[in-house]
C-alpha cells in the first residue's frame, strides 16, 4: 500500500466523491441508497462541510490519485450535539481491503479533538462485518442497534451504531 495524504475537498472533487459513493451501492453493504445519486443531489451535503468543524477530506496516494474520502457530518442537527459527528469512509473499489481504512481511522481520531469533536459515531449495516471490525479495532463500541430498519432487495437489514469518545 502506498502512503496517503489528506486534503480538504474542493467543489471540483465532488464528481469523484459521488463516483466512489455510487460504486458502493450495488454491494448493499455500505449505503441505504439503492440507485446512483447525482452530483447535483449531493451539492447541499457538500456545502454542509467545512475544514474547521465538519471536514470532507479527499484521500490521495503519492501519485495524487484520489483513493477515497472521509467526512464528518453533523449529528441530529441540534446545537447541543455540536461535539458529535458521524464519520463516513468511502474508498475507491481498487483500494478496498488494502489497509487504507486503518490509516484513515488513525488520522480521523487524531484530528477530531482539534476540530471541537468529542464523540465520533459510525452508522454501519450490521451485516457489514469488515467495517464493523475496522471501527471496533479502534475502540469504537456498540452503542445501539436499530433492528430491520432498512430493506435492501427485499431483505430487512439492521443498523449498528458505534461510538467512541475522543475529546
């Protein structure tokens, strides 16, 4: 695995962000979207991120190729929750299962307190063992299960909420 760098996303990155996101939809492991999303439909979500408190980081290898992205999104949209974010990691298909997730987790856990974040959350389908293992290996604990809240291709799926205090 090559080394990686993180940088703040720019609007010109949104197309690649959406491409990577859309590449996860067919697996039915990562997102509750069942059809591809458009760049335009993700513009509001993109605009809700900022480098100071809610970053959207592009992950690049040494050749400046985008290998993935990670975002911190506001949880529940109320001011009392400002210290809590939902963390989402998405990797290019060619980069999955190669150890990038561990480097991303280390970076996010290290940077979160400096952004005013005290709690990181992950919302992961309960059948996504690889992602659950990654988060748990970094000290995230199961904080809740929402049983059978999603239906993917006629199969009910549960959602596990994992959390970790970092600040």
